[in-house]
């Protein structure tokens, strides 16, 4: 009986940890997507600035 309780406790703890990791992974995916959008926007702005500077020189 004691072994069954230990197994149930370990499985429950593992499921709780997996649930927490899944939530963390979802938030990391959201943060990563936001960071990717920010990097793309910054790259577009930088390219436009470089294009404007090259037009002024010519």
C-alpha cells in the first residue's frame, strides 16, 4: 500500500511539473514571437535609414 501511494505521489508531482513546464513553454513561445517581430521591424527601419543615406550621397 505504501508503494502505491509513493507511485501515485510521484506521478502526480510529475504531471504538475509537466503542466508548469508547458505553461512556461507557451509563454516563452509568445515572448519569442514578439521578439522576432521587434527584430524584423528594427531591421526594416535600419534598411530604410541606410537607403535614405545612400540616396543623399548620390
